[in-house]
């Protein structure tokens, strides 16, 4: 656990201990360490109150930001990283979206309020791992299991339904925990009360998992797909899309996979619903709408067709369309087109407005003439010169 060799984290933990408390890394970083994966971010838990934690960190020379002080969380800016530190808590009341908590110094009480056993692991600065609910064994078997009673955990926060399917896709194996599946289906109505941003956050991660097929199948069986997408899933295209991703060494794009699992006749409706319900950013929404409305590429298309799209919309958008077309079975071998995206440099249209104005054209006529010339130039395979193009205007 190389994090503990970082000067900032090590000295902070020592300062906490000197103040009579304890600091442990918790959750995903510990889980991923046990799985042999590299942790991207660290979260820490402490027995000190937020005020005491802030005082200790400040006296140790580190900047403290009260990012989530109402939830017991402060962010400490260390030399190597920023670290969110949350005081141990236990739930006193929950309404399905928010929990009333009180601070505690009992690590087991803190672990008991977490969602899954694989996320309730702690490690101290000496490298000792604390596992209060059999998380290490569940990691070994690929079991995503709620801590305690699954229905109760979901009643505390309805987002845990989507988190279950997300972790099933990223960390789980078949068969899924039966109690979890039953509880998620039973409580699926709670999804309606979730914010769009929280739904989007989980679904992006689920769809971008290495292999989300089994998880999506379970969502479909529980009829949760229609609550999230407002349409049933179709999973036939996903295997073909994933095979293309693997062959071409392309990272999964959640937008492409979303449309791949959507019936083409429902694509516009699903995109409209997702953009609004998930509260997507303008950039994400635009990319998704363009992908849904663009004509698919097919095997019969010549290189110029690909070049036109690549030049007009850019490499990321072209690759998304390429992968979706392949996933829909419309393109066979896409290797040459991926190579085109990586190597082809779009030429610059040689005619400028001033060139057309010099011929006496202006206003809408000028704009229409420029567009017509650009179409001619593209159709020629970008070979016509400026002089040749201008001659066509007389």
C-alpha cells in the first residue's frame, strides 16, 4: 500500500494518533488493493470530529477545506493528493435519500451503515486490514452483497439499487446475490425519487464497465431498465459492439453503449428522456442526440463518406458513430476506418469569403455559393483547387 509511504498521508495519520484519534483509508481504495487493482482516489475515515480533524491537519501545516462539513467531511490538501476525511458515523434516521447521523468512535458502527461488504474495508497506516462483514471473501467470490438486510439498506438510500447493478458490472460475477436481486426489484419504485445527476453518475459507470451484460440482464429482469431509460433494453448488439472495442483497443463509450442497447425505433425518445431525466450537460446531450440522429455507416460506404463525417464532426464523434454502426452489424471489419481516424488530417477548404466577394457576390447569395463550392470540393475528394472552384461561379 504505497499510499502510506507518502509523506503527507503518513504524517497526517501520525498527527491524528498524537491527538488521540485514528485515521484509516476506507472503501474503494482498500477494495481495489485487495483485488490487485490500482486505486485512483483515496477516502479516509477518522475517530476525530470534523472540528478536531481540521485543527490537527491545520497544525500539521495542511490546508483544510470544509467541503462536506454538514456530513462530517473535510478535505485535507496534502503534498501528494487531496484527501477527503470523514468522521465515523452511525445512522439515526433515514428517508430513502438522506440520513440523520451522529458521530461515533466505533469502527464497526461506521461499517454497518455502508452499502456493500466489499466497500466496508478499512486499512490503517501499519497495513492492517479491518473487515467487519466478510468483504474480503465476497471480493474473492465476486459477490456484491448488501451489509445486513438488503431491503433495509435500500430503504436508507434508493440510489443503492443502481449502485448494486453498477458494482455487479464492475466487481461482480455470476450468479448475483439472490437477496440483493429480490430487494432491488421490490424497492425499484424508489428510483423515481432519485435526482437525475445521481442516476447519471451510476449509469455512466455501469455502461462503461468492461462487461456490463450480466448486470444489464438482471436490471431488465427486475424491470428497472424502464425506470431508468423509459424503454426496455435490447442487449443483442452489445456483444458485437464489445468485440469491436476489444479488437480495436478502444475504450468503452457509455453513450455508444446506451444507444446500442436501445431499439432504433425508440432511440429519439430514449435520448430525449435521458437528457432531461439524467440532467445531462449540454455537451453530453448534444453528443448523444447527434449520434442518435446520424445515418449509420455501412460496409458499402466509400472512404470519402467516412472522410466527410470525420472532417465535419471530428474524431471522437466519428469513432462513436463507427462503433455504433459496427455494434448494429452494419460494418464488418472496421480496422481501416479506425486507422483513418487516427492518421487522416482533414484538408482546409481553399476558398474564403473574400474570394467570392471579389466576384461581386454578397449576403445570402455569397453564403449559398460558398456552401455549393464546398460540396463540389468534398465530392471531388478534396482535389479541386481554389481557381477551379471559383471558375464554376462564372
